C-alpha cells in the first residue's frame, strides 16, 4: 500500500501479470499518478506485446475526483 506524495520503491512482478488499484477518499484531492512500466523478454519464447509504456490515473495531471476508484 502506498499513500501520500512519496514515490514508492520499484514494484516488481515475477509472474505474467500485475494489477494496480488506485483508490482515493474524500479527504484530499491531488493530481493522481503517472507511472512507467517495462518488461523483460520471455525466457520461454512466445508472443510479447507492450514491452514498455505509461499509464495514469484518470484525467492526469488534472485533479482526480474524491472517492475515485
């Protein structure tokens, strides 16, 4: 769980998927988040899509809505 304005340590997934959930309450309204991701190549071959990219909270860098989920 990450809270506040401090950047977290890198998040590493050793599986084939990673789920992030963004939840806010009504106490503070801020800009949300902006994140980068990258993936290593598969050791077993196969199809590899979207090796790197960016994703944001809704409307970033505008303020997110209170109680956003």
